[in-house]
């Protein structure tokens, strides 16, 4: 199943949504897919309650926070080369 991702600005497969967050689903997965599939059942079949709680509880990170984390991660990868 494919869907247009508003964050990436392109069409992606559901498998990307389920693994983008360090092997965990994107926190927007439910909102994006709820009209097209029983996304809650799919998530529960693939992930533990603890994993889902980690993803979907708490406040969402702002776009600026996500960008800063990406920059930090890229710098760390560059240092480890």
C-alpha cells in the first residue's frame, strides 16, 4: 500500500511508515492511514504495547527539533568514519 507523505513530499510504502523511527513507526502513521486501513490492528500485530507507547505518548517533536536531531546524527556519523 502506498500513500503520499506530507512530511517527505512524496509517495511512500506503508513499510517505510512502520520503520522510519529507528525501527518503530512514524508517530503520524495512524492519522495518515486511518481512512485506508485498520491501522491500529496492523500496528498492534507488528509492535508491542511498550513500543507503541514509546512512539505515540508524549509531545510530538517540532520540525526544528527533528532537523536539529538529523544534523546531530549526521555529524556523529561523519566523526565515526
